[in-house]
C-alpha cells in the first residue's frame, strides 16, 4: 500500500506544502494536461472525417471525460513516486509507509 497525498512529517508547514504540491500536480496540472491532449488529439482525427459540427465537438468532449477514470490511478501513483524521490527527500520526510509492529 502506497501513500497518496499524505506526509509523515509532523511539521505542519512541510506537511501542508506536501499536500499542496501533491494536490496541485495530481488533481489539477497533470490531469488537465492529459485531458487537454486527449481532446486535442481526438479533435484532430475527427477534423478529417465527414461528421456534423455537433459530433465533431461532442465526441472529443466525451473522450476527454471518458478518460478520467482511467488516468486517475496512474497519475496519482506517478505523482506520489515523484514526490517521494524529490520533495520528500529534500525536506527529510519519511517516504515509506509506516510498518506494523
């Protein structure tokens, strides 16, 4: 079991920064970029097809929204891994989950 958007650090400034960075990356920046590229790519493909303007607008939107359930876990895992290897090491946060004793 990996940690997601949580810090083992007791310092509230570091824990808050950790949560802010994680949420910004995993919930806003990266999903927004991925969905934007899916919609853009789908629009480019459909531009060459003989479809109504409504369909050329609706299909990319549906593709972007439909991708959400499939991109959440990989993005969360990648951001957690990245934070464990960068920010959390710099601030001295224990990146490993607590062990049962």
